[in-house]
């Protein structure tokens, strides 16, 4: 083989490998981006209540290993120490325990109210209303030692502006189910 | 010859570009630091999760406060600055917990912890649609009151989150070294 022939063959091989390398970038760049952002995306999805799972009024839904049912949502009007346009709202749930490992399944339990504009209210500690002994909050229920088959009564209290009371719906999120959360519909929906 | 020269020029250009990138890159602390939302006294400053408007700044030599039912008068070797603010939550309930006063020389004063049980101090829980007033109280050196900036954020390490930065403007200093409007005692037991 002549020197010219060798040069031509080397050149062809080099061009082929350059083309292969460039094409491999099409795969490698998105792959490295995906690997680099995997933890961030996982944290984003695992730490936020993003996708609602609607639950019709009167029905219960399996969530965090237990069956959740909204039993009541009502305003507690007439509290004297609040601003005039502020309404305390009570959300009551009945939860039948399935998996009793609540400290893992219900970790980061968050009950909230969501209105038609997507605004979210967290429970308040300002308006404290008397409850019977067997009513708990989501967080206190985690440490209640409830067993499989038990039914827990949960109540959360919120402060909501009067204008939002017509469109608020209760919602529940727990770490083991995120990014999904339960969005309860009311009787009138 | 020309090709070699072109390569040397290209190399020098690459070196200067790399050096430029190195010296102009922001500090890591700035990259992951708080994101400022700026405004002035009276402006509504909008952050990611809360809005805040500083209504007024008062100065006092002493503060009167309740502690476990007893009335206490808190004196200071400097001056008390009390900023009345109104907070509003944006899309969801939030808690605003941290405020500091950055003086004109850069000295930064955290809000005082001497009135820990007084109503209306941070942390303040705010809900959408329900604005709430609060008092931010600082114990300062009198020469730090003018051209100060109020820094307010949800938490102490507000990395990549909003921090309201409110310019409080110039404050005249009287012959006694205090602002002319300084009162002897401000009563913190009064509602905001």
C-alpha cells in the first residue's frame, strides 16, 4: 500500500470516529443532564403536593396506607378575637388505619385548604377550639400508636378570609404519596 | 509560519477568555444566597411567598413591655428602633421569622430577643388573604439609624429564596446624637 493510500484510509477512519463522537453527544449530553438533575427532581417531586387525586363527597380513599374520608367542613363563626373578615374553618376526617406504621407512612403529613385560585391555607394555632378527647390532628395521630383497623377522628383548624370560604376544599398530603395528594370534594360539587 | 502565529493568537485568546471567566464569576455564596426584592419605606415589596410593607419607623430611648404579667421597662445604651410592618402571604400560608437592620456602615443588627413574649413580634404566621401587622424591634447604635436597610426573610438561611430589602432612607441626627423624633418610652403593650 502506498503512503497516499494509508493517509486516505486514516483520514476516512478519523472522520468516521469524529462523526460517531458527535452523534454520541446527542445521547450523552441529555443523559448527563438527567443524571445530574435526578436528585433535584426527586426532591422536588417528593417534597411537594403537585398532583391532586380527587375524592368524591362521602367516599373514602386509600392514602398513606389508610382509608381517608372527609366527614365535615364548616365555619366556626362568632369568635370575638378575630378580624371581621376572618373565618375559622374546621375540617374533620375519619381515617381507618390500614398500615399501622404511621411514623413512616404519614411522615410530613400536611392537611390544607385549597381554593379555586390554587391558594393554600395551612392549619392555624391561633384559633383554638375545644375538642373532645378522641379528636386528634394529623401530626398527633402519627404518635398515637393506632393499630390496623382502628378509626381515628382528625380535625384541623384554619383561618380563611370570608371571600374564600365558598371555594375552599380540604386536601391531605403525606411524604410516602408525594407528589400526589388527596383533594376532597364537597357535597355540592 | 502564519498557521503557527494563528495558533498562538488563538491560545492567547482562549487564556484571556478563561481568565476573564475566572475573575468575573460570582462568589459561590452569592450564587446560592438570598434573592433580593427591593423597595422603600411605604412600598409593598413582593417576595416569593410573602409581601411586606414597612409603614413607619419609630425611635425610642426605652421600651415598655409586659413579661409574664409584669410591666418592664427596657433601657439601652444605644437606641431602640421599632418598625411597624404589614405582611401578607401570597399563594400559601407562610411564616416570616427573620429580620435584621443593616446600617449604613454595613453593621447588621438582628431583631432583639429581649422582648421574646411580646405579641406581634416575629415569627409571624401569615395566611393568604389575611394581612397581618407586626413589629420589628432592633437595638442599635445611634449612628446606624440613617440610610439603613431592613432585611426580612422567611428563615435564617434563605438560600435561593426571597429576602425583602427595604431602604429606610436618611434620618437626621440631632445635637444629642439621636434622631429628632426619638421618644422617651414606646409602649409595646399597645395593639399595633
